[in-house]
C-alpha cells in the first residue's frame, strides 16, 4: 500500500516485544524478522528508503539486504 513510514514502527515494536519475551531463536520471532526483512526489501525495490527511520534495527537489516543484493549480482 506504500505506507512504509507507518508500517516500520509497528515491525520494530513487535520485534522488541518478541525479542524480550521469547528471544531471538524462537520461531515466532524469526517469522517476524523474516517478514520485516521482506518488507524492507520491498521498500528498497520501490526506492522509498528515505521514508524509513534511523532506528538501529531497521538500518542493520537494510544494510544486510543491500550487501546480500550486491553479492547476488
């Protein structure tokens, strides 16, 4: 829907809760991390990265996605 700046804080909040309550290795946490990475990939494809915050988690995942894209090319 293109509402990237609205969706990102919801992913960040959900991940913070899941990491605190379940830990990084829990399947539910991993699912949300995967979904967030997919979302960020779509943001990058759309050329809309400027709509996202400077949150460390967002920036770390985007950096990893960019590096992965570079290696695949």
